[in-house]
C-alpha cells in the first residue's frame, strides 16, 4: 500500500501582493498552517502606488508601502509565515502539492497562486538601452530623480493616469501620450489628468524611438491622425502600457485571450486545491479591494477543500 503523504503546510500562497496577503490572513485566521512565498517584498505592485485613496475604511490616503506593511503585519499576527524565495515549479501527487523554490521545496494541501503581472514594454529602439537611465516603469521609484525636468508618460489606463498625476507633483512639464483618442482609465482618474495644469495630454500619439547619450535626451513621436513624425526633447520616459500575467508556473491551466488564468467565482482552477487570485487572474476589474476579496475567498475555499480531503466537510457558511 502506498504511504500517504502528510504535507508540512495546509496552504501555500505564491506571491505576496494584496491578494496573496489577504489569502494568508484569512487562511491563518482559519487555523491553516499558512506559508507565503514572495520573491521580492510583500506588497507586490501595491508597493509602487503613491497614494491609495479608494480603499474602504481609509478616508485619508495611505501610501502603498505603508498599506502593504500593515497587511503583512496582520497576516503574521494571525500566524502566517513569509519566505523570501522564487517559486520555480508546482507539482502534485496524492492530493498534495509540492512547491519548489530557489532554495528548497515545500508541501501543502492547497496552493493559492498570486503571482501578479509585470509591465509590458513598448518594444521601440532605445527602450532597453536607456532602461534605468531615463526610461522607467515606476514613477514613485524614479520620479524624484527628475524633479522639475521634462517628462514623457506613455499610456492611457489607470496606471498611466495615476503615475502622471504623481509626476505632476514633481514637475510642471509632464506630457502624456496615448495611442487612442480617449483614455481607457477610470473616469475619475482621467478627469484628474485632464484638469491638471502640469500635464499636457496628446491623444492619437505613439512613441517610436528613444534617443540620448548616457541618458535620455530626446524622443521620436508620431501623431497617428496625419502620420506626422517629429522629435522632442525629454529628460525621462515613464511607460505604463499594460501588464503580462505571470503564469509560467501553471502552463497547462486555462487562460483567456490575454493570457490571464481562468477560474470560477470561487477562485478555483481546473486543478482541485489550486486557486488563482489578483492580477494574474482573468477579471473585468483589477483593484486592490477586488484582489483582497479574491484572496479571502480563495482561503475560505482552501479550508473547505482540506476538510473534504480529511472527510470533515461542513455544509454551513461563515459570514466573518
């Protein structure tokens, strides 16, 4: 008879963004042995948000880093452990998952995948060459280096509008270009940009080349309407044109046309015991509050899955 595997953890959360930290909090609060594996620092993309102004219960804005630290503290107070490592593979045998990392392997009854998404690049000449030398994908990280400088922002979504607004506090020479004739960002964010006297908006524009010497000096732009190309001096280029979901750990799971993982409303994937939450999941609305809700649901369902494996299923519902 094959010996049953007894995992060391009940729940492993891969990725420590808001969705992952919420899953860790709810998992550990439900008395699940919970481990978070995060390759950088808990908080994920939330660390790059200058001011969170629309999270329920916070009428005053809170810095993304401070909010992340509060979430981490709360998860750890309930008993979650956090490990800094890069997850390299997920395997499963006898209802038990093994998560391999750059350091060691861990076993668990359930796994919550919260690996998020990484910034897309424009793919134009000069972008890679000047990355870190005037080309950036994080305004809060690099914006202070360009106080009172002339800055180009590329993009038309929530991130582009939010980051342009942040940069407008550092310089009154912000130019925001977007390839379409209107923003795709939330109306409140878009209106804030359009009203900001420090931001010049140019619709129907694309960037074609970034030029300079030891740093960014000039950008070649094209006005799509009349196909007119021209060059203009800039000291920095901040790029926010979407994200690529990080799904390398689960190549066989169902994805939508944009590459995001498909789940049901319970965050369940086609693999029992494996849940997906946050920016790596296919969803119509990506916000911190949504990610936190998804994390809570995944932990609740993970606990139910473990009970089913152990023959301890309970049909009641919890509202707290």
